[in-house]
């Protein structure tokens, strides 16, 4: 046993305090004895050096004094003096301001009483009338105790390795985050930061503190982000570092250096709708503005990049990308490129998998061009310790130049939107303004009342509500300009890809002349991948009801309609936008079938249709 716990040390106390201390360690101290000891311990000379009282506290915290649950049920106010002495000693131990010399001997007893008081706190407060602190004040006192004990780094492994300690500290974090004890709130975040840095904390510990609710945990992290950034430009970097460290270590099943196999935990998925990405990139960008990478800033950058990478792997909308760009993701990445660390693979992921695919969105391009220009000002290759990351960076710049020109072409184009009559037996293509819109779904157009009635009778009666739902989804997610830009982008890539797609059509038609196709343009990666699937394959993989109706229309159109899908960076593993392409006649399909069969020669009309298709001119209209 440590010498500071020797009961003979009580001889160093004044006579009055010594008598109160000796009365405390008897078999059954009275309530008056406990009150006298507290008064002596908290006033006078001993109050300045309470460490002399450790032998008494150690004795009163004997775990044999902790009642069992059954014994607790039979306790009364008159028979709880030993229990009251133990609780009092625990709270006095929390208040000792100096370094505790006997942690290894004292901690097992302290921890046992902490768990007991935490579990039965309400019973002790109410039924037994024991003067235990309210929950917030209780956790506040214990946070002070933990901070005192960890002043000596050698004590950390003892405490952090205690089963249940990480989960209990996380509970203290939750309680104090909702209290007015701001200094203790900050201290418990720092303690949790140390726990997770030592590898002793996990996502399960955090979830236990919020009763297993991922949503509540995400909301807590969102509030803490605001708390750490504060009202000033730079906030409290050490707290931000602690919060991000907990987040970056939340998935304890992740291999730190294997970013390619990382997958977001439900926690990251819950963070994104709470707008966690925008404020995070904003504060990190501010921290890096002076271009002076202090140790605190370096630590924040390492954690922030990991958190951003995981957030971008989870469900998100294109608005999140815009916020990230506008808030300074590129400047942050440039600064991170100067760090010697293992985050380079994550940075490459953000450049190639987050920023590049975002260039399909009309509003993102100008912001990204400006941010890239600012972040690249005076940039030299030697500033990137990873040459591969520098190559990706420059590749993004080349892509931005090309996309900017494409944006100029889009804004300068005099567009006349041509649409096909949605009666698939008609096939007439004309200026959209001359067509009549279905009043029910607001999506399908017809050249005449007769065509609308015919289409209603052949299936639109059942599918009208599906098209209405799709129409609302598109209008809710994209402005008219954004949707027009997607249409413009899609037409460009459809024209460019046609020569490479025709051989795929021919190969499939040679095996089955009745095959119907869907062409998939996957913009979720860069460069985008374009491939051809059969409608049968598309139908068995789970599709929206709106698309099911379009597939039915493709089959009934006798070659006048084909289905083309755009996969966008929407965070869902589904195709986001569908553009049916329409022809006035079935000559294009007939030309493909004839060419694939190798039987006889094509008619002059079919040869012309085939030539236009290969030249990228076969698409007569977009639905």
C-alpha cells in the first residue's frame, strides 16, 4: 500500500481534525460525525492540503461498504451511515486539487463507487436522502477527479484500461454538454480525446452514452462542432481536434491506411443531413489561412480530412458538394498536401472521387473554378510531398478548364427544346412549346387530344401518379437551369459515345434481334463510365415505378424510343435521372438489326440512319 494511505499519517493533522477523522473510520460513524468531518475537511488549514485526508477517504471507500442491490432495497435513512460516509469520501476525493500520489491503490475503490453511484444515484438522492450531487454536478466532480489523476501520464493507462471507463466518460460528456459547466465540459472532451488517441475508445462507448441512438449522437457532434468553433474566427482548436479525433476513430474496425476499403458507419451517414461538412471545412479553411501549420492545426487537418472522406462516402446530396467547395475544401486540401502523413490517399480520393464528379452540377462549376484558382496561386510541385497527389491536382485543373468552356457553350447556346409526343404509336417530334402537357402528372406531353386519350387508354391511366412523383422529385432537386444543363451534358456525351456504343448494340442484336437496351451514363466517378444493359437486366435489379412504365413504353414504341440513365453523385446507389431518347421512325433500330444480321443489304433510308447514328446525329429528341 502506498505510504500516503497509511492511517498513521493522521497524526500529522490538528487535534480537532484528527478526532473527526478517527471517528469516521470506525465501524458505524454517526451522521453528526460525518458532518463534523466534512466541516473540518473543507475549512481551516486542512482544506488547503486535503491530501493528508487520503487515509480516511481510502478507508471509507472500502468496496465492502458498497451494498448489494438486495441490501440497498432494505436500507433506511437510519442505517445508511457507512454508505453516506463512502459517498462523501468519493466526492471529497473528486475535490482534491493536487496530484494524487496513490492512484494505483486508490483508483479501484474510487471506480467501484463511481459505478455504484452512477447506477443507483436517483435512489440514493430520493429514497435514502443521501446528499449526492445532481447528475450534472456529479459528472462535473468526476471530470475534475479524472483530470487530477491524469496529470501524471503514467496513470492514464490504469484509468483508460478500466472496463467501462470510456463509456462512463462518454456519458459525462453527454451530461455536461447540456449543462452550464463549461470548463468541465471542455475538460471531458479533452479526456475523451486522450482515450480515443490511446485506442481505448470505440463507437459503441459513444452510443452507450446516448442509449444507442446514432441520430442523437450525430446531433451531439453537430452541437459540439458549433461549440468548438465558437463565435470567433478560430474558435477553440484544441476542442475541435478532440471532437474530430473521436469522430475519426469512431469506426474501430477500419484499417487506418486502407482508405480504399473504408465504408461509412451509420454515424457518418447521420452527420451529413445535419450540415456537418460545411462548417467543418469553413473553420479548417480559416485555421489554414495564415499558412502557419501549428501542431494544433496539423492535428485538426489530419482528423478533418479523415472525417470529410468518410462523410463523402456516405449518403449526401449535391448541395453538400457545393457547400464543401464554397467553404474552402480546396484550400484545406492544398495545405494538407504539405504534411508528411498517411492522409495522401484520402486526399486523392477527395480530388478524384468528390470534386471531379461534382462538375456535372451547374452551380458547382463556377465556385470550384474560383476556389481552384485561389488555392493554386503560386503553387509549385515541391509543395506536395506526394507526387501522385500533385498529378491529380493538376488533372483537376485541366478538367476544370474543359468544363468551364462547356459551361460557356451551354450559356451561349440558343436552345430549342424538342420533345416527342408521348403516345408511343405517334412518334412526332416538335418544339416542346407546341405540345400539350398532361394536367395530372405535369410530365408527359402530347401533340393532340387524340394522342392523349389513346395513351391514357393504353397505360397512362395507371402510371400517371408515378410520373407525377418523379416530376416532383426532379423539380425539388434541380432548378430549371440545372436540369437543362444536365440535359445539355447528357446530349454531348451521348453524341461522343455513340461510335463506341454501336458495336455493343450490334453484338447483342446479332445474338437476339429482339433485345431492347438501356444506356447507362455513370457520372458518380471520373472519368464517367458508359455501358449498355438490356432492359431485362435493368428490370430485375429493382427500379422505380416511373421507370417501369418507361420500359414498357420502350417495348411498345417499335423502335422509336430508347432509355438512357444518368447516375449522379446523389449518394444513393441508384440512377438519379432518366432521359428517354426518341426517334420519329424506327429506321435507326431497323438499321442496327439489319447490320447485325449480316443478311442482305440495308435500304438507302437505313444506310442514312446508320450513318447519322455513327456520326452522333441519330438522337432526334429528348423526353
